[in-house]
C-alpha cells in the first residue's frame, strides 16, 4: 500500500528543521499529511500547517518527491511531496501533534525519526543547508 502525503520543510535562522511527533506515535517527521479529496499539494499543505501548527503558508518551493517505508503504518510505503516553505505566525502545536523538535539536518537527534525523513530528506537538506523555495532572494 502506498500512502501519499505532503510535507513541509520549515527552517529556522540556524538552519534547523522543524519536526513533529503525532499523538500515539514515537517517530518525529515533517509537519504535513494526507491530501483531502479535491486538494492539490499546496492546499493540503496550507491546511495541515494551519491545523497542526497554527501558522499560515505564504510561499512554497518543491524540494522533491521521496519514498520510504511508512513510520506509522506497518507494511506500507509513504510517498511524500516535500516543500521548503515560508510561514507566518507563531508556531503552536495543535491537532494530533504531541511534540515538536528542531533538528540539524547533518546531526540527527537521539530520538526516533521516520525513515522518510532520516533516510531520504535529511541527507538532501544536509548538502543543501539553505534550501528555500525557488525565487527567494
């Protein structure tokens, strides 16, 4: 089974990436989630960021499409369209999010991380430490 999702790469001024852990799970991952019927990637990403973090999406650029074993659905594969995003608003976890953690892409923390993030996305971000949506100055 393939699980299609969108994910947001949110970076702070130190280059760290925001990760979240959903309630009832153990692994940290990018904020985001599954598209609802009729949603394109950016509409889903905007909705998920509003619901999970209480922020508004103002810009997004494609980082890439990544695939790995799903962290929370045994036997499934997750396929993510990941976007480097710019947001406005104060981050306040909500919806199903239990915890947030800022991590350095080249220095994964000593906590469980989703395979998609650990094996596919962080390696890309560690060689592109200032990845931003295209067109940003």
